[in-house]
C-alpha cells in the first residue's frame, strides 16, 4: 500500500526550525524519539532523516554552483546571493543558504537512529534492521562528505548529541575531519565498512513509492549507493594512484552490477534548405533525461519535492534563484471506489501541482560568459550514413553549432517584458526542445526530483579516476565514444611467415619463420584513442574490464556534439590533448611546441624456441621457427594526464552545469593537480577558471589574463565557508 509523502516523512520533522545559533544547533525534541524501536518506528525515523535531508540538498546544490565559473549575478541578485558568488561575507547566518546546522541536524538524527537500532533484531529468521542501518550510515557519510567540501574541516561526531553545551563543536571527542582523513574516520568510527558489507550482501531498502501530490516518486531514487559513496571519498582524498584505482573500482562496480541503464543520447545535425546555403541546425534529446526525474533511469539518487505543503516539503528554492516564479496549488476530488470487501464508497483524493514561469525579476543568476563561450567553441560533428545502422559514413562536416546542451540547459526566453535572455532551467525543464527556439516564459514544467547522482555524471567521475590512475586514453574515450565490450579494442596476435630455401630455385624448403607480434584489433566506430600500450598496462585491472558491460553506451560528449565516428579527424585524442598541453603551458606563462603523442611501440624479440622438425606434403624436411615479439608499453606523461583532466573538467561543465557540483569538482581536481605538482603556482587553475567567468574570452584566449577574484582564490582557505561563531 502506498503511503503519502507526508505520512511517511512527517513523523519526525527534525529538531525544530533551522537556526544559526550555536546553542540550539543540535537540540532535538527528545519526546519524538521512541525508546523501544518497532519496525514502524524505524521506518518513520528514517523518513524523518530524509525529510531534513531535503533542505540540505537545496542548500548544498546552490552553494556548490554559485561559487563556480558557470554562473554570474544579474541586476536582480540579492545582496546575500551576490556575497556568495563573489566570496564576500560567508559567515553562518548571513544567508538562508549559509547554515551548517542543517547538515548536523541530519547527522545527529542518524546518530540517534544508529544508537537505538538493533542490528541483531530478527524477524522470520532474518536481520530485518541491517539494510536500514546501512542506509542511515551511508546518508551520514554522504552528509559528512558535503560538509567537508563546503567547510574544509568539521567536527566529527557519531554519538547522539542531546545538549549543545557538551563542547562537541570546539572539542569533539573524535576530532575533526577533512578531505585527507574523512574516509579513514568513516571506516573506523562511522560504520562505513559495515554499511557497505550489509548493502552488498542484503541489497538496499525497498519501500513503497512516495506520493508527492502530483505523481509518484520512486523510493529507489532516495537510496544512497555504497559504491558511489566510496568512489567519491577515494576520489576526494586522491593521495595517489592507489586512491584513484579504488575510486575507479567502486564506480566500475556500480556501473557493472547495479546500473543496467544505457547512455544513448547523441546530438544530430541537419542542413537548412538542403544545405544549399551551407547552414545547419541541430537537435538533441539530452534534456529529456531531466523531464521525469521521479523515475529510475538516468537518475540514480534524487531528492523528491512535494507538490504542496499537504504532502511534505516543497523544494522550489533552486528554480526561484535561477529565475522562476513558482506557484503551488492543491485540489481535492471525490469519486466512488470499490473497497476490498466489494462495497462502493466515496473516496476523496488530494492532489496538487507546481507551476513555474520565467520571470526576469526573479533571475538572480545567469549563465556566465565562460560557460557560454565553452559551449560555443566546441567542435560539432555533422554526420550522415549510407546505411541505416550507421556503420558506413557518407558525409562528415563541422558546422559552427557548438555544443547543443547549452541551448537546452539555458534556453533563450522572451520574457513578458519583451526582453530576450537566457534562463537556467535544469530543474524546470522546458516543453520546447528545439535548439534554436526562443522559449515563452510559461513553457516550463516543475521537476519533482532533484538529482544527486546520475549515470552520466558517474561516468565522468570514473573517467577522472582512471585518468589519474594512468589511463588518459581510456578516460578520453569515456567522453568520445563510451567504453563497452563492443567498443574497446583488444590485443591479438599478428602472424607473419617468412620462408627460406636451400638455393635460389626455391625448390628445396629449408626454414619457415613465423613472427608472432602483438597487434591492436580495433572496433568500428569504437574507442579509437586506446592504443597497444594502454591495453597492455590495463591487463589484470578489474576496473578496466568491460567484458560484462555490453549495454548501449555512447560517449558523454556525443550528447552535445554529434557522432564521434572513426571518420572524425578533429576531435581526436592526439590533436585535442596535444593542443591542451600547449594551452595549459600558456596559461602558466610558458611557451612550448605542439607535442607529438606517440602510440607506436618498438617490438623486440621475446623468445625463439628450438626449431621444430616438419615435413612438407612432398616429403621435404624443413625447420619451423616461431619468433615471439614483445614491447615495453609507453607510459603517458604527467602533462598528458593533466591535460586530459582539464578536458574532463570541461565536459563536466558541459554535461552537469547548474546541478550543484561545479565548485566541488573544481576544488577536488585542483587538489589532484597540487598533489601531482602540475601547477607552477598551486591553486592557480581553479583561481584562473573562476576569476575569468565574466570575461568575454574564448577558452584559453589571452590565457594569462585573470579577473578580480584570482588573488583571493589562490588561498585555499577562501574556498571554504567559515565555521559558525558562537552567539549569545
């Protein structure tokens, strides 16, 4: 039986209104906590945790996006939002978004739950509490991860706090956590290993779907996956190859075992007037993945929003800051319904909806010049095929369309005032999907789910991890073509024979020498960046094994830039990465020649076994020699890995702009670059990107030119929000 959103998660509202006062930050209403858990109590308690998590998600997404390089303020930006965008007054309580207490309310609820729950409780000879406990531990781990990304270093508490005056904030018994030790602490004291083991052995919780008032929301989407949490933690720490390999392993495990979804969206171009004027337009169904975020598909984890307050929390803060006026409505309808006993009775059903309208006076942020320029300067590939299966390329052109995802993420809107401007609409998908359309202000719908994890962004993190693990060519092909059983090339034996005769007549055979050389068996329209060296080094690496990943997965880049077939000679590894190495050197004030990224390896004799005696069909004796060859794999340079990482960062901007991860992505990647000594000046890459967001420049145009924030962002302490000060 489906329960309403309200009845499931209103049972435990939380610890009262969110405040910024240190004294009441963690002061729960103890009367709401049952001393003796029953199955129903634990369900209600868990959904109480989820309800408080809803508020955290909105706050977290906005803080992760506003400080990045993809948005800019407008004339209607409030002072508090402007302070966040420009790294001004970020003290706790200076904005509704600056509230550390919200995170700790979730954490403390988790602590109460885990202190009370009994992992040994049995029902029908099964430990029925363990899946729930695992999920609560994973929610707590995710919340700590967000805290560390926002604040840098935070108190670590795993025991329930009933009194804010215990000193937990200034002198936490278990110390503090940051990016370097969070994983270790969660494993040692936060039950993360146990949660992962329970989840792998028992699966994840499975409750009825939620009723939001508008449409059902899949409960499976509110589940936090252990492999994704682990992958994020290892990737954040990023202390070396081992961390990157473990991150990649966890992402690969999820993609291989848990996710059976496909990644199929490819942008298409088509000529206008049959190409007589050489003009082209394009289309992409990429935005459709955001139209129904309440269903399991591309979405892996998401937070639901109710349609009105009768059904729970209404999450409209994000679209409102992005420029949409919202209105929540409710309806009640009465009709006859036959009950289980066969009697007909009148039943009143409540429902609701949220309408959105693009309103320039609500538009506090807009897409930045840097974001628009990045999209406009992408290479679009227009392709036609001679066959229906798309195997044989007929025509290939490169029209100046840029990346089509920009027009879908931030469409041009003609407002009621008659002005044309771009609105960020990731969380309010447009009903108009034409790339070049000017959208009317009411052509938008409300999204009843806010995505936290989705398949394409997980693949991007996987690419980030395998690149830093030493496999930049594979990482690039995650973007270009996708990695599957059918697309990844393999190593085969290339056999060549050479015959020797006793004399010049070639009548008397003496020896046949067979050369056995490793060779690359490429796939058509497959991962054409991967070379012999990559495949040789990848042997025995489970996180690079695609033998069981045979689903239809295309390149992430193809959603905005068209089919990346073998016929394409522009957006290819050796050209794109070589140019990026030059660009990155120029950014850091160095001039270098365009490097040649070699893939050819030198073959040398490995072994020559003793000749075998053989006889021809005519009775002549000869010797058969087999000569095996081997090669020493080429190892990618540090400059190559660093360049691919920046290309992945660009793809993250193109794919996941405005979804709340951008600043966290930049901080994490900058940590990688600092640890690898990729920067002439530490932190300069992040500072360069963010400070240039409002400059009207092409990517890497005038690469040493920076904006006003550059100097401030060279200091990592300025990346993080300050800890709240005690207030009397």
